[in-house]
């Protein structure tokens, strides 16, 4: 509402009508294919147990919610839709979303690295910033891969720490641990 209040409706209509219909159609087709590929990714992550058509619908709602809701809380729409409409456990939704985000982060990291290498005339500030940013990306991807391969033992170690702190039985912590066990169980299933 705030953004729409800052622009004049006539300018928006003028900008939209000045666009070439063929460019709009091409953009729409590219957008459609990107959603189809996202649905295909989840189709394989869920071991082809939900139809591609159903997953396409889930992906469309999930991405719409991501664009509308603040702080990426729209990610919960994917988990909710899998749980309510396809009788999947929350842990499975979390696990497949987690792996999808790993792939996204790897893709963005590769694009970031390639774009940095192809830039010409980069300021010294950007060059100084490159190493910490790239190191952070590598560390994050490594952490995700570590959790993918060692999630169960990591969770067991975390449980031992909570047991020593005597907070393992608190309702919220116990609930989070159960969900963590579900996620690691499904990560193992996807990995195998």
C-alpha cells in the first residue's frame, strides 16, 4: 500500500501499456518455466510421490506467499500445503525445503563468483569485500552439506548438551527436537 501510494496510477498504466506484448509473453513463458522447474525439483526431492501437476500448484502458491509475506515467512506455505493437502509430515516439508535452499545457495554462489570474475574496473572496496562475502558463502554451503550428511549425529550431540543443561524437557525445546528428528529422518531418506 505504501509503495502504491508513492506512484501515480496513470504512470503505472502508461508504463504497462508501453511494454511490447511479445516481451510480456516471453517474460510470462520464462516465469512459467521457472515455476515448472521448481515443481520438478520438489517432485524429485519427494521421490515422485506427489504428481507434478499438484506440486506445480503448491509451488505457485508457495512463491506467491513468499512475495507477499514479510521476512520470507511465505516459506511456511510450502510446508503447510504439503501437510494439509498431501498428508506429508512437517519434517518432510522442512527437509525438502532445506535441500532446495541448499541448491539455491549453491547456484547463487556460483553466479556470484562468475559475475565477479567477469566484472571489469571493479573498485578496491568491492575487491576487499569479495573475500569475506565469498568465504561466508563457502562456509554456509559447507555447513548445509555438513548438516545434510551428519544431521543425525549433530542432533544427538545437541540433545546431550540440552540434557546437561536440563532444558531438554521444556515444551518448546521438546517440540523443536521432535521436528528436528523428523527433518533428519527425511534428510536420511532423501540422501539414501
